[in-house]
């Protein structure tokens, strides 16, 4: 049995690495997010989440999602709201705080260290990529411009306006110029 | 206890295609449960008694692993249980994983039943005319698996007899398996060359049309089986085409439909997946009855 010691040590090491990399939170803990109070001197940004294009392409929508609970009739998931900007915050940080505070479901993939160098937002409010046709998914624009890179690499400044919009045509229907849209 | 395997090969093949196609392409929890139960009962009725413990030790952990993997990668669903690295682990994803695991294990059990029932002579009989090369390749490939296992056991015993790695520790056993495997890779290459040489020596592929002999005849019972199987399959397909057998887990678990079409589908597929087991039971009862009269 002495020979098995290195094997068991290796297994324990792997398990320890896995456990160390896992961060488990209860539901209440996850949603209990601290949002800083807005004071006159604090820097703020405005965030909104909309899915108007889904209403225009309602026929393509996944039948399981055809309900007002998943797609609001006015297309507004989060109306424009001001949030306090912390030092070095990216678009993803603000979005993460906002959805936690408002208890909106959100799923993302990867981290800043992923091969793409950014987080990818797969779904917000149960609306996922490909939920409404093969070219659908979430995009973001800051001050009316669609950045060319991921949301966790966009560092925000005071007073910027972030809009998360759902597209059904790879960005053309929401006006992403570099994707062939019409501009704003 | 080989009532089902004694049927005409075409009946066996059609039956397996019907069950496996529903099991794989109609993802509905009720149908998956029926396929799982039917497959498990049939495998238990026809399999060797001593093997059952080993099989359970393989299929049950497999079921749980397959069920647990889905919620780790899919975070959709309205009922979060807890949060893992900032992504929700939801009840819906967990149940979807259970359903997929049932489909997976069910399909595996039916494939196991298939390999037990459809022996290589049946394959050759069915496809020998249509695709002679394919059926030959398939039957020799399927035969390779038991031959490989037998040979690897033989190599393992020989190594143990020579006193190599005969210790009881886990490391020794893993090392032993590795040694056996590396010798088996060489052996299987050599075996393939030998088999092809032997087949050439016996005149395979020399251009003459080969004849074959088989004793399969379509009897009245086979025709009843075939028509019953196709009728049940058509009922399941009709139920699936009405859309009542569509079931969605995301974002909210759908309801198990209780419409007439859906009930017909459940009943028809339940009957279809229990047919071979029922045939085995009938055969066993008949046998007991005959024995008791002697």
C-alpha cells in the first residue's frame, strides 16, 4: 500500500484545486448585493436592458418563452437606471451588480482570463442566444456605439450610458454599424 | 429464455430501430422512462445471472454522473438552487440532466440488447445482399470486441504468472493494465493483418459471387410481431406529429400533456418497449407449465 501514497496525494491535490476554484453561494447570498447610495460627488453610469426586437420577431421566439413573464409586453427588462461607478468598473461589473440587485436571471460564460479575453453574456431574463432565431443574442452599446470587444474589457467613465439590447439579426436590427446595421 | 431472439432477423432489426429512434429523437420524460424500464427488464430477463451486479455498478453511477453534469454547464431555468461561481445551478437544469441520463442509459441498454440479439450471422443474412462489404466489416468489427477482451485477459494472466506487478496496490494494478494495453495494441494490429490474410486465403474478394446458407424463415408469428411493432410505432409517430409529445424544460418545466394523442403515444410506446420482455415471460411460463406436466 506504500506505493499508492503518491497516487492518493495526486488525487487529493486535484480535488483541492477544484474545491478551491469553486465558490458556492446560496440564493439569498447571491442576490444580497450591496449597491452604493448615490451621493452628489459619486460617479454614476446609466444602465438599461431591452428586448424590443423580440416583439418584432415574435414568431421566431422559442414557444416555451412566449409569455409576458419572460418577454415584457413593452420590451423593457430594466428601465434606464443610474448606478454608482466604482473605480475600474467594466460594463460587465455594472451589469452583474444591477441584475443581482434587481433579481434578474443572467448567465455568462468565461472570465477575463478566458481565451477570448472577455466574458460572454449568454442570456438575460431567460432570453438566451438563439432563443429568437439563429442570429439572435445579447449586445451592448455605450453612448450609442457598439464596441468591438467584450463587455468585461470596457472600462467605464462617469456619466456613460450603457444599453443592453437583444438582437434577432446579428446586430443589424439594433443598429450595429460594423455588423451592417443602419447606425443610430 | 430466447423468445425474442428466435424471431426472424428482419423483425428484430425493425423492432430495435423503432425503439431506438423514439428513445433518441423524441425527448419526453414519460417515453424515456418507458424505454429505460423496458430495456432494463429485457436485459435482466435475457442476460446472464452473474453479470447483473457488475452491470448495475456500471449503469447506476453512469446515470448519476450524466444527470449531474448538465446543471454544471447549463444555468437556464427559473428556480435557482444555489449559485456556483456566479452562475445559477437550477432545478430545471438538474431535471433536464436526469431526463437526458434516463435517455442515455435507456439507449445504452437497448444497444446492449441489440448486440445480444443481433448476432453476426443475422447481420450477414440481412445486409449480405445489399452491402456485402459493409456487413462483413461490421460483423468482423463487432466480433473484434469479445476477441480483444478474451486476449487481454489471457495476457493479464500470463503476466501475473510471470510475477510482474502482482502486488495488490492500486498503483500496481493500474500499471499492470497499462502494460497489458500496450501489448494489446500490437496484438490487435497483428490480428487485423492475420485476419485479412486468412480471408484472402479462403477466397474472399476474388470476384466470384459467394453463396450463403441460413435457416431464417418468415413465419406467421413473425408477421404478427412485425405488424404489431409497426402499428405501435405508427401510433407513437402520429402522437409525436400532433406536437403533444413536445416537452420543454427551459426556462420553466412544461406540463406532461394528458391529451388523447399524448396518452395514446405513452400507451403505444409503453407497449412497444415491453413487447420483448412480455415475450420472454410468456415463454418462461409456457416452459414451466410443460415441465410441470411431465
